C-alpha cells in the first residue's frame, strides 16, 4: 500500500508533520498550493456553529488528500494519515473514526484522521442563517435533491464545488440559468493549484 501523511492548514501556519503539506489561503494571503474562493477562516459561514465549519474543513481536506495522492497501479489501496487544522479539535472524539470509516467506504483506502487546533478570524456581525443549505454539485443526484428542496418552498441556499473540470462547470452553469435569480447558488473554487504536488 502507498502511505502518505498529509497536512491541511491555514496558509499563515507552521506545519507540524506531513510529507505533503497543503496550505489553505486566507484573505490577503499570497498564492498557496490550494486554490480556493473560500478562506480557511470561513467568514461567510460565521453564523454557523464551529463544529459545522470544522466538518467542512475535514471534508475539504479529505477531498484534497484524495486528489494529492495517486492510486497505486497494482493494489489500488492507499494508507492516508490526514492532519487537519480546525477550530475545536477536542469536540470530535470518536466521530473521527466514524468519518475515517466513511472515507474508507468511499475510496477503498485506509484513513487515519487527526486534528490540530487553530483560531479563526471571524467577523463580529454575522448574517441570519438560511433555513437550509443544500449541495448542488452539477450531478444528477444533487439535482434531484434540489428539486425536492424547491418543492418544499423553504429558504434554500445552494452551494457547489468547482474545480478544473469543464464538464462540471457546464452542468453547473446550466443549473444556475434554470434557477434564475430566485435562489442563491454559490459555487466556490477549491482544488490543488500545482498539479506537480500530486504524489504517487
């Protein structure tokens, strides 16, 4: 199996471990090896609970780790030790092993997750949360979920992830046109900037 230690942390921080270190930019930071329209601090989601922001950071770090390490040609299995910097690392406890099990189910790899604490710079005044935030990725599954959400006639904010895939961008643009101006649909860039950072 291929084994890697990957650390995902705010750009202004110092790495504590990891043979692959991915720096997530914050507002005003210079270019890093992650391209993102969302800063690590997540000020757009300041109204959410810290655990919700940290869950997003963990999920985003898993996506980056999966992208950064290629599957081996023969076994197709990887050992991935993922270190993620979050606001409240002590609140997760046994949930980390459950997330690792879910990632194993998704990718077929052995995952080990550990967290490091880091303070977030958040605005003092935050907006009122919408009734529902829903994934709208550009695929058929989330499109069906969006149709159900619109049917329920609640205040829905759709969010999607954009990387370098032109097919996904095309689908998302078509969905955005169909939604019109009646529903918020935020699509955020999030991907490895340097393809040379990917490891075998």
